[in-house]
C-alpha cells in the first residue's frame, strides 16, 4: 500500500456503518482482516468487533498485544462481553478477565454466574438508576452525567435505598414534565419486570407482549440488577426460531453458522435423531415380515407402501407444525388439547377422502381387482387421520412432560406414523382380501 | 352488578397493563367483552383495542355507535389502523374511513395505497421532523411541542425544505449537546433508510442488522414519508418465521391463528401440497410395478422399503432445513452452492455408513442371505447421500428461480427423495442379486 491509498482507505472506512465494516472484514483473509481492523479508530473498532462472529473474534484477539486486548475487552458493552466469554474456551476467558479493571471484572463475573439462556446471563448492569426523592430536573441532571456509560437513557429506573425496583421513568415523560415535579409523580409504579432466572425466551415473549424496548431484571430479593434491551430480544427471537427449525428437522441445535460449523459437528448433530428413527424404522421391517404372506399373495400391495406412508408422514408433519408453532407464538395452550384433536380429526377425514380418490383410481386402473383399490382407499383415509392425530397429539404430550414440543416433529412423527400406517394397511388388506 | 362491585372492577382494570386486559377480554363471551370494554377509560380503551385480534375488533366495532367508532378509529396509531383496515372487508373500511377527520383520512389512504407487505404499508407517518437550521434548544422545543401525537421521540429526522431526508437526531445526543449547537453538528448525516417499496422482511433485516430502534422510510424522490419502529419489526420477524414453518411443512400461509381458523380453511391450505405430493408419489407405484419381478423373487426386499425411503426423507429434510434457515438469517448466499453441496456429500457419506451398519445387521440376521444385506447397506448409503444432495440443492434452485426456498422442503423433498431412492434400491438389488 502507498501512503495515499492508506489514507483514502481509512477515510472510506470512516464513512461506513460498523455492521457493514464487520461484513467486509468477515469476507477477508485473516491477515488482511487484522490489517484493516487496526486501521479503524478505537471507538469504531469496538463496535465492529461486537458485530463479528465468534471465530473471527477469537482470531483477532490472538493477533493483538495484551494491552490492545485489554482495551477492547474493557470497552465492550457487558452483554456483548458475556456473549464473547461464552464462546471462548475457559482458559482464554480467565486470561481475558485478568485484563479487566477490578470493577469491570466484578460485572463480568456477576453476569457469568447466571445459568445459560437466563435473563441474568444476557442482561446488562449498565442502566441509569434514580432515587425516589428526585425531581424531574435532578433526574435529568443525573441522566446527563451518567449517560455516556449506559446502554439506554430512554428508560431509567427508580430504586429504594435497598436497591429494590420502585418504578420506571421514560425519558419522554421526564422531558415533558415541569422541572420540580417529583419523579414518583410520573414514573410507572407497577412496571413489568423479569427475574435473573427467567428463561431468555420467556423474557423476549414478555417484552414482545407489552411492546417494551427495555425491561428491568430483578434478583430473588426484588433488587434491580440489570436490564434487557430490544436488540437482545431480536437476537433471541431469531436464535430460538433457528433452534426450533433445527429441532423440527431432527437436528440438535448448532451453535455456529452452517458454513463455519465443521463437517464432523454437523454430522454428529444430525446423527442422533437419524439413529433413533432408523432403530424405530426397524419395526417396519418386522411388521412387513409378519405380513409377508399377504405380500406374497398380492404383490401389488407393495406398490402403494411408499405412497401410503409418505402421505401419512406429510399430514403428520403438517399437523405437528401447526400445533408447535401455535405453542411458540402463544396461540395454543395445553388446555386446547381436545379442541385441537377434534379439529384435526375432521380435517384429516376431509383431506383423507380427497387423497383417497386419487390413489384408488390409480389402484383400480392397474387391473389387480377392486380389493386392492378398496384397501388403498380405506388405508389412505385411515393413515391421513392417523397422521393428523399423532402429529397433533405428540407436541401436547411433550409439553406435558416439559420437553420442547419442537422435538416431536418431522423425522420422529414421520417414523411413528409410518409404522402405525403399515399396521393399518396390512390389517385392512388381510380383511378386505380375506387372506390368512 | 351492584354499584360497588362495578367500581372495584373499574379500579382493578385500571391497575392492569393494556396487553393483559386484551388477553382477559379475548377469553370472555362477546356480550361480557363489550361490557368490560365500555368500563375502560378512553385512552386505555384504545391501547387495549390495538392489542386485540381481528375477529374481536370487528365484533366490538359492530357494538358501538358511530360516534364511538369514530373516536376509537381516530385515536388509533396509524400503523395499527392500517393493519385493522387490512383485515376488514372493503365495504366496512370505506364506512370507517368516513368517520375519520379529513386529515386522518388522508394519512390512512396514503398508507393503504402501498402494496401489501411493503414498508410503506406498515410505516407510520407520525414522526418528528426538524429543520437543518435549528439549534439543539429549538429542536428540543419542537419535540416537546409535538411529542404527544408522535410514535417515538427518541429519534427525530432532519429534512430539507423539499422534505428530503438529511439526517437523524437521537434524543440522547440532543440532551447532551449544549443548547446553541446546530442540529447538523450532531445529527447522523448518512442514516440507514428503506424505501416505501422495500419488502417488510427486508426492512426488518436491515433494522436488525444495524441494531436500529427506528428506521426512516423515504419515497422514490428521497422524501421522508414515514418511519418503522421496533415493535413493527418484532411482529414481522415472528410472522415471517411462522410463514416459513408453514411453508416448510407444505402448508400455504394461514392468516388467522390456528384456533380461529375454520376447518375448511385449514384443510384447503394443506390440501394443495398434499395433492402435489400424492400425484408425485404415484410414480413410486409405477416404479414398483416395473420392478415387481424383483419383488416376486425376493419378497424380503419389500421389508426395507419404509426404512429406506424414511431415512432418505429424514436426511433430505435435515439438509433442506439447514440450507433454508441459512438463507433466511443470511448465513448462506447463492454463491455458496458448491461449498454447501460438497459439505453435504461428505456428511451424507458419514451418516450413510453409520446408518447402513444398523440396517444391514437386521437384514443379515433375517436369514435371507448376504445379497439382501449388501443391497440394503449400499442403498442406505446411497439414499442418505441422495437425500442430502436433493435437500441442499432444491432450496438453491428455488432461490435461483426467485421462489421462496422454504417451499422446497418437508413434503416435497421427502417425495422426490422417495422416488429417486426406490429407483436406486431396485437397481442395486437387480444387479447385486443378478435378477432380470
């Protein structure tokens, strides 16, 4: 690089948004990434660092001197730092904690002691606290004085001398109030809050339900210890949706992005459910073996096995998806079991009839007799209703057993329906065709 | 009700959050709902109304006099009103529009003319605009004067006399600035924005990427016409995730909640893909018919059909889910095709080997000879790799054809893999067992 190019590169970077710079850096080779990162002014560098992914962060940290590392770690916001520490090996975390000032280290440690996926883990203690005795102008003075180090100034929190949460104050109301009004006059005295133990998904739901941009987090003694802000919950909502998609396809949640994850990791995350399913599927071979006398008499019955179990699996997946998603967004609760099941039975009957018409026309025109056509028709109706029933019921059962309903879906439901569907099909065939 | 009970009921309602009141109302019978709603003070009533679902809103509106309707509609925030009008029949909308003051009607009409799912459709025009010539104290005075009617006061927008967007001002910076500083000194002069045509999902992604609580919306002439706020994007993110879940299970997006949707609606939304799949599945019966001479010689081959196609379908769904979700959260782009495919081929081989061991042990212990065991083992490896390949490739193909990749999943992929898997299985069997 010439000195001039160097300068114009610096200028170019300074006009870009930190999120965009992070994107550019992510695409570069490691050496180039370190070089470009060092060109950034310190305050922007930290913001860019917060936007980078785990692997890139670790690599960048490795390329810095201890003093540089200390500066970056110390300037990061608390929740981003906790997320970073979460991703790094314990040994590295310990080394990094040593770089923090004693006060910062105390905060980081406090955050790290809450259990994974709890509100305590992702909250930031960088909120503005006000006293009950303050007036609007005193409160505004305190906000002005402390704003620079805080996560948000749009909501501040009134606490008692014992640090118990007494109310929330919106900057909006503070600005519109006359200077001498006590804060207790315009604070929200019954604010919605979560506790440090609250699951992060629960916390996100609460914030979404009440349209909150900030929610206070209190400990078991009702003391205010942190806040969650809106960028936290967006991340949570996206993360939880991804986990649900993965679970519904029988994949254990993958922490890294698809392209970053190693092939062995991906394979391992997928293998568990595939093994469960194939072991369960072995039953299907026993069932077919048991009914082989039927198959040997009328080999045409085998022609419809894929169609039949495929259709059952598809309807089961549909029903499960509707119920699981209903649980997630809160539109369905445990008590709705009978409403849901009866809906699925009726809908299964209607779907079954429509699909049976098509399948039995094919069986009929094949010229193997009415018996096979009748068997196929009856079995399609049965298997579709079965798929609906199993697909709707299993998520409720999971909920009852406090298992994530999303686990009860896709591969697992398909497998269960396959096996029950085969039993149904051959039982119907045996009776209709009067065999064995 | 006694007069006293009446009063304490009113008091109870006044301590509750609007979102909670809406929840209580939703559970009541219509008559009771109307009764309770009328007890609410006007300002709270409007907030509660905005939290209610479509069906309840319509019903409540029906129970009011014209003057009452006019008051509610006029007080609703613009984006909520647009959402309400979207849900109602055109005739009702026209009637309701008549209730608005001329100014409000102009706004509502403006919002309604943007296409569905665009930023224009959900934006609110209730933002605070500032002039380039203003100082911090003048800006603050303007915010104080107009705050009551605006959606947010945390971000205001500097516009030129032609109403072109010049920059955004954060209340934070405004409060911390000395009174005489011109707004142009501390405004963000290159703010991130979207246009009225931007798809709402795109707009949500942009806000999420840059951690924005508010984003300006400009028209084709770069004039500032509205803003999106964070509660809008949370709704969009949830809505889009639900749509993706439904599409991935072969369900056309359902607009209502599961319990509100009629059985016929649900059945219709599910039938299309089931029909597509069953018609495609008919091919499987033709394939099996063609290979019936193989089946007749070795009926044991039929025992493994469900296991084989089930496994192929499961791996296909897993691969498709990883790729589709990768597209949605932006971790995978079109150019990654070859990286993804090669990853899936290697991973498919590893998964296939593990699963083939289990399946072939079962085939071997069945005592039908090594030939069947070998056929099953080779076919499991083949079908798992096939499932991975099809599951990873089809979403890319959809993306290329500008179809939502989520459509290429669950039922459809399972069906395609079923058919290709059967062909593979019987071709392998024919060669290994030297038949036909």
